[in-house]
C-alpha cells in the first residue's frame, strides 16, 4: 500500500466541501488528487477547497476512475446518485465512502454490497452523528451493560420550520424522499447503533404534507421545487421484542425544533440531547449529567473519515458497514410503503 492514499471525489457540493474535504485534508496520510462533479462550477469550487490541479477535474466519474490511480472514492452526490458511482468505483478497485442515506431502496444497497464483496474492497456509509463525543460515550455505556437490555428507543428530528429552500433535498428525482431520508436517517441510525442493530420485523407509519405549501411556512420556490412530504412518523418492531418510535419533520406546528435519540433499557437509559445517562443501582435511580468531556474524537465527519482510513490501512473495522445501512434502508422503505398502504408492513 502507498504511504499516501489517493482520494477522488464524486460530487463536490455543500457537504463535500464543508465537511468531507476538511476531514481528508486534516489527515496525514491521505491526499485528494481528483474531483468530479456534473456542475462545472461545483467541480471548480471543490478543486479549490481540496487543492486539486485543473488537470484532475472531471465531469464524468467513469473518466476519472479510468484516468486516475485512486485508492479511495468519496461519493457526495444527491441520494438518487449514490449507487451508480459507488458500484463503478468498487469495480475500478477503489475503497468507497458514501453519504447518507446510503441509497434510495434496499435493492440498491444490496447491489452496493454485492459490488463490495466482488471487489474485495471496503465500503463505508457516512453516519456522522455516531461520532460525536457524546455518541461515542453513549455507545460505550450501552456496550458495557450500563442500561441493561434496550427495549424502546425514541428517534426524533423535528424541525418546526425548516423546509429546505433549495437544492437536491426537495427535488424528488434527486432526493427520493423528504425529511425521513434527509434527517430521520441520522436519528434512526444512531438509535439502532446504540441498540446494537436488532433485526427489524415490521413498520407502521404515516407521512403528511399539510402546511409546507402555505405562504406563511413556505421557504422554497413552488415553481421549481415540490415538497415530497414534510413529516414522517412511524413505529418499528424488532425480532427481539424491542421497538423504535421515529419521527422526522421539515415543518410542524411545534414549539421549536425538537431533536432526540433516547434508548431505554432494563437497567438504565441514555438520552442524547442533552446527553444524559440514567441508571438504577441499589433500587435508586441516578441521573448522571456529564460535566466535562475528555475529548475522544474529531467529531462527526472528520472522525468517521479518520476511522475509515484506519479500516483501509488494516488498523480497525469499517466504522459504518453497509449491512447496517441496509437495515436502516429497509425500515425507511417500510415507512414509505406503510404510509402508502395505510397499514403495518413487514420489512
Ligand atoms: N451527513 C450529513 O450531515 C449531510 C449533510 C448534508 C447532505 N448530506 C448528503 O450528502 C449528499 C449531497 O448533499 P449536498 O448537500 O452536498 O448536495 P449538493 O447539491 O450541495 O451537492 C451535490 C453535488 O453532486 C453533484 N452531482 C449530481 N450528480 C452527479 C453525478 N452523477 N456525478 C458527479 N456529481 C454529481 C451536483 O452537481 C452537486 O454539486 C446527499 O446525499 C445528502 O443527503 C449529508
């Protein structure tokens, strides 16, 4: 293996430039050597942030994969375009890290896993919420048995007013879904991560579009964008008897934004916002609120990218394996299917 790993980007929009590139640049043993974006402007901006020469800017990822000798490809395209470049990069012999939601259907995720297996390379999904210091501590508490057996979790990412006003999030052909894919996937993934990814059995859910198109709520240009849904809420059952209650909104008549990931078990519970650990000992329930954090990681994207490089260089596991993202995707598929059918569905 080379001393310095060569990284190529597919998609150099907001998240690539704002979070991924600084993450790679901060590492000693990686170098962004090529960028690709269908938008000339986004590609040029990405190349500037990453310090990539003009000769290594592409508008077609197949060409980039063909011409560049890359070790890793970082896929930051809109949701509907995660699968094709991921599969192409794996087939070209690269390790791949791809943004959330991993894809737009469980079938797509299975194709990505099959390509990963065939290539013998690594595939990692970005779920940056797992890598905050709080989430790392919560995971350790749960793994050490600090909450006993988890049996119920609440995963909520509720914006009172926050329909995206631009971009790929509200173009259904690009996003494939609304707040469930955009932000619900973050809290669902974190809840499942803390619970140890139990096997899901069924989902009962609804989706709503009631208020986003009122002038008082609307932030988007209705001639250009169509909101797929503004709220998705559901209840997920797992094989081990555990359940998760999930809700994600871009617009809701609620007193402000409400984010929560809380996992409750037989001996205690962890709640992420704000981070609190409740435990029962000697018939007394203690409420442990952290005072000071010893810094564990770089936080979010940068920490996940660092861990992915560790995996590529044989120093650790893939931080978010696609098998876990497949479980999340099956639940998201189930939410939309259940809402459409108006009934509980098997996942
Ligand atoms: N983890 C997070 O916190 C987080 C935050 C924001 C976005 N995201 C995810 O990141 C992805 C990108 O979001 P964004 O906000 O950067 O969107 P964006 O619209 O700013 O950027 C996407 C870029 O991909 C380019 N693109 C589209 N199709 C392409 C193709 N076939 N080949 C090459 N480039 C192509 C577009 O031109 C655009 O520049 C989405 O999947 C989104 O869900 C994650």
